[in-house]
C-alpha cells in the first residue's frame, strides 16, 4: 500500500526564494491528506502535478499564518473548479470563524460540503478513522495552541501467493477468506492451509508530523517508535536562545528528539529565512541522528 509524503513548503514565517511556507501532502493508498496550507500551496500543487480535487482531508496545526494563509484560496479554487464532493477540514476551533468571515465578505457560498472538525490542544485524542488509517492529535508546546498529527496505518490483510494458488487451482472466490487468514476445506476432503498459500502483510507504518514546538519532550510518548517523524528545525543550535523565545526547535534538538524517540527516519523543515543554504542544518541534525533528511520542496519520501 502506498504511504508517502510530498513536501510542498518548508519555510518558516515568510516565504523565501525556492521555499514556500509549510505544507505537505500525504498519500495513503491513493487517498490524499493535506497537512497545513501555507501561502501559495495551491501553486505548489500545480507545480508538482498534484490535482487539488484529489484532496479530501486537510489538517491545520495552528493559526500562525505560515501554516494556513493558503487555505482560503485553495478552498475557493476548489469551489470555482466545480468541486461537489465533501471535504473534511481539521483544525483549531477559531479557524471556522476565520473562514466564515472571509466567505461572508466575499459573498462566496461554496458549492461543496465543508465538514469542519475542531481539534482541541488540551490532550491527545483520535480525531479521524477510515479503512486505511487513524489520525491522532499530538499536543505541542508553541506560543499559541498547536497540534501535530500522527497518521497510523491499519494492519492490512494477508498477502496471497498467487502462483501457488493457481497451481492448486484455487479460484478467486476463495481469495477473501484466505486474505482474512482462514483455512479452506473442500467437499472432496482437500485442505488448504492458509500459512502455505499466504504471507504476513507488511507491518503498519506511522508518520508523525510535529509543526511548531519547543523541544521539551512533552510529546515524546506519542512519537515513540514512529516509522517517520517530521519535526520542525527552525534554527541552528547557536540560536538556541532565539528558539526558546519563539517556542521553536533547533536542528540539533530535532535530532536528539528523533534519537530518544527511537524513530526510523527524521525529516526536518520549517527553516528560518535567514538560512539560504540548508546543509548546516542537516549536518547538525545528523551529528546525533544519522537517518535525517531535509524536507526539500518537491521531494517525495516513502514512509
């Protein structure tokens, strides 16, 4: 099952040359989840050949502009392009008021159902579930209420060994039973043992998204053992005082968090506009956690 994330924006606060504010697109089994929606996100979707019409779920972490200023434009374009299927939007309670005010004074009545789900930043909870995954909120420590998101794949059905099934002349109507782990007994007494004709599915994977936060470890339990962790790394560690003042994280701290949490892979982003070259941030994170990558725009990472 496809489980991958495409980076649409990786800058903090303000856009800079070749870096837009925060936005990511998660693809889970060809269902698309937009995570944050900084200014210019719909242009990034066009740039990287992604159809906005495929997005059915949007998750906003908090109400600093670099994480949602692109949302009104995106929702409006979906309306203008004839969208009719519902869209589910998750975010801080006040986000709905902001959207309603924008639509009120532009006299816009969107033609599709916008299903808003408020996300509270008081404690973690499961906020979404479908056949492919569940989503939990992650409570972060920022200057205003802020939540990250934990996307957890559901365990898949067993994999069929098609060649062996064809040799045994097992027809397709029995495949669903085999996928669910059942043995088969036929009227002639023939027994098909599941373990001989199927194999275990891949282990479910987890993607944790931590947008803006102090590196205080308060969210460590939720990200522990994640397959992939995206963590903000706004500053180099020589600016630790500034990071603390603004409730942000340094690249070194992001690496330390990934190591302590025992994650498999770390993506760092939300880079300050002061950094025109990002290699020093990568080097700093890798000094404590080797399997770190930069969240470079346009790159797709397999989780």
